[in-house]
C-alpha cells in the first residue's frame, strides 16, 4: 500500500450528473410548485461545487417561492433516490484509471460538498463501490470540504494525501487541508497554479507519479 491517499471530488471530476439531477428536481417542481421555472443541465452546471443550501439560494434568489425550504429539501431527498437508478455521465476512462491507481497500491476516497446519500447513489449507479475505501459528504458532517478531507485522512491513518478536483473552491479546500491539488481541467471550473493539471482522467497516474517522487 502506498503512503499517500488519493481523494477525489465527485461532480466535474469523476462524473457529470447534471442531466439526471435537473430531471429529478423538475419532477419535484412540477408536483410541488407548478409554474416554477424548470431547470436545464446548464443551470445545474452553473452551481456545481456548492452545498445544497447554496444551490437553492442561487438558482432562485429573485423568486418568491412558497414553502421554499421544504421544496428544496424534497429535491435533495428525491435527487438521491433518482440517481440510484439514473447514473450520471462518467468521464472517459473512469474505471480503468481508478483500477490502474489501485493496482499501483493507492487507496482512493471521495470528499464532496453534497447532501447525505449522494455519494452512495454515485457508487451504486456507477458500480464503483469496490474502488473506494471511504467517502465524506457535507451534509453528513456539517464541516467544510477542507475539514472533511482531513477527517477522511485521519480516520484512515494517512498523513499524506493528494486531492483531485475541478474548481477553485476545491483548490481552496485542499490548501486548507494542507495537501497538493491536482486540477481536473475538463470539469466545471478553473484553478490558480495547481500542483498538477489533467485534461483527462487517463492522465492522472502519470501526474501523480511526478508529484510523489
């Protein structure tokens, strides 16, 4: 086993769930609040990386919605249920890359700013539960992403790690956790002077190899 834990962001790094997430939320809106403007995949892309509370506040900031908090709570719950049977789009070479890293002796984990159950839905619908030893979610702990990164490292007895994500917020969280950051430039955001850059998942083993030398 390598002495460095590889920790991944989820949205924009391992998969793009914007399509099924928009479908799930729109079903709730049509049932619970007819007339509320429906969401597109692009709307979901624009708020990827935010917590669920931030997403609700951002997408409909200027609209008065009766039962706003209740409706968005329903969206969060139904989204997870929906994603269990409607997989997002996995980025090319996802499984082969994760298997290659495991074959090199690395343990893999996930830390995401998501609601409780979202990572489980990803693991179930993608068939990837065998690839990751641990994960953490914002809603499950209430901690910042940086704190959750450190939490996952500590409970798995790792003093060294690398975080792979696609946004500036991911980079800031990684800095908070005191780890190197690899930017998934194919995702939804940008980064400033990351420790490594990948334009496809298949490039990850080589970049990690350079970082851990």
